[in-house]
C-alpha cells in the first residue's frame, strides 16, 4: 500500500488539466466522476514504487498506451473494478499493470500485471454499454509481488518523479 496523501493536490491539478483537454474527445469515456484523478493516482503509485518518471505532458493524441516504458497502467477505485478492459483494436506490446486507488483513505495498491499477448489470449469480447471491448476478469490476472528492493526506503516522504 502506497500513501498518496502527499501528492494528492498535484494529482487533482493534473486530473483537472487532462479532463479539460479531453472532455469533448470522441474517445473520452467518462465512466466515473473521478476517472482522470483515479488514472493519475495510479500512475503516481507506479512512479513512487519504481522511481520511473511520470509523463505529465498534455498530448493531443494521447500517450499511445504507454504510461511508462513498455507499461500501460490500468487503474480503478478499490472494490469497483471486476475486469481489465481494453479496446479490441488496441496495438500495444507490453505489460498492463492493474492498480486500485482508495479515494477516501488516499492510497494505491498494485494488484496485478499481465503481458499484452497473454491478455489478448485470455480475454473475451464484452460490451459494458459503450461498445465491444476485450475483457479479462481480475481474478484471472496474475498477482504481482512488490519486493523490498523495488520499494523506496521512505516512500511516504518521497515525491513521484514528474
């Protein structure tokens, strides 16, 4: 569990900027009121754990699915997501890392990971009300173990690299 209290204000600022940029895009799925904040906090959780630089640049055409090198962060509010979902025609070759965020207690947890090839192999096509998507039940997602060398010594006093 990674505390996000010390980066919350920055996350809210970045989420507002992303929302304002993308709110009228055809591809923008506003599935929850906090969709941008949850996504930003997922990326911050990963950045804090790995010390990889988080890309905060607003890109008109998005990030091509790569939040970090060979990694696409998928984030949901804790206890809400039941599936890892992706566009059917998405061209991505790398790892999906699934992170949950607790908005009330302000923390993030890495819950699992899967390579895009394995995801495509195991996923089924489902429509959750916004078109067909590839879907994989989260209970089929391989768990990820965060070992001590990956975690910072004093994670709570460290800023994500942004």
